[in-house]
């Protein structure tokens, strides 16, 4: 059985990562989203074990020491990390796993999993990003200001990724995401096992 594809998916807060990825996952049962661990507080409507595993600083640091995380980073004063076990098991079982993570974590994955595909979502402009972040209405002004400052830095890292999706028109951007993942999965380097299988 072929291994699954690891998909690293980044972009500034409020750019529309969740809005774009949700329908993809609905239509592609072979792909799953990794649930990260974080020390940030749940937002209204978020449930432990669904959007994130919400844990204390002590618990998070225990996971770091026990090598339970594939990568982790500090972002806006909190820890965020990818639990290792689920990702490695699913990839082995042939499922594609999406890591929706920020850039420091993405670059760590680039070192440990060079075969992962790296996708970055850009807004059509900075002012559109600001409007989306405010429009979502889930953060305080202070948090929004911090996220926008972080976004300014993050946008410059887009060039480190393999593919860029500009999230302008939602339907067009969804189609591009679909096409990019499909194309990434057809790369010869991921098909080696399959080539061996059909030629033996
Ligand atoms: P992220 O997951 O990147 O933080 P969200 O998916 O929560 O961002 O999107 C932020 C806000 O922008 C949401 O209110 C969402 O409905 C809106 N949004 C996302 N994509 C578009 C788009 N292409 N056009 C208009 N609004 C969008
Ligand atoms: P939010 O607080 O808006 O849910 O997430 C803040 C940032 O942390 C986003 O850029 C999100 O993609 C990133 N993030 C979420 N989970 C992880 C993770 O496991 N590792 C890393 N490095 N970043 C993460």
C-alpha cells in the first residue's frame, strides 16, 4: 500500500485557511486534518479534541520532553504543536494528513519530512486580510493587532512554500487548492512504490 501524503498548509490568521480546507476534507475522505495541541484558551464554540487539544503549559512541555510532538512553535504567546503518533500512523495507513500550522513549524517539517507538500494561502491584499480578521469577530482588538503584526512577517515567508493559493474569489481558490493537492500527489517522487508495484 502506498504511503499517504503529508500536506503542510499555512497562511496568516484570517486569510481563509479553514474556509478553503473544510470542503476539501468533506469531499476527500482519504485526507484528514491533524488536531494540534495548544496552550491558548478555546474561542467561543471551540471544543477540546475537535479544533485543538487544549492543554496546560505543563502538559505541553511534558509532550516536548517525551518527543510526542512532530514539531512545535510559540506563536502569539502560546505553544502550538502537532501530536506525532496520529500523523505517523495515518501516513503509514495511506491517508493524507493536513497540518494547518504556522511557518516556524512548517520549516521544521521541511527538515524532517522533505517529501511533504507545502502550501501557503495569501490574501489578495493586506487590507482584505484585515477586513476578514475583523469580520470573523472572534478576537479582541488587542489580539487582532498582534495577529496583523504577525501576518506582516508571515506574508514574506510565502516564497519558502511549494504552492501559493491566493484566496480572492472563494470558489476559484477552492478549485486551485483541489488542483494543487491533486498535482502534488502525482509527482514522480511519490509514485516510486506504485511504479515498482506495476512493473514487477
Ligand atoms: P483562517 O482559518 O485562515 O484563520 P477563516 O477560514 O476563519 O481564516 O476565514 C476568516 C474569515 O474570512 C471568515 O469570516 C471567512 O468567512 C472569511 N473568508 C474566507 N475566505 C473568503 C473569501 N474568499 N472571500 C470572502 N471572505 C472569506
Ligand atoms: P489560532 O490561534 O488562530 O488557531 O492559530 C494560530 C496559528 O498557529 C495559526 O497560524 C495556526 O496555523 C498555527 N498552528 C495551529 N496548530 C499548530 C501546530 O500544531 N504547530 C504549529 N507550528 N502551528 C500551529
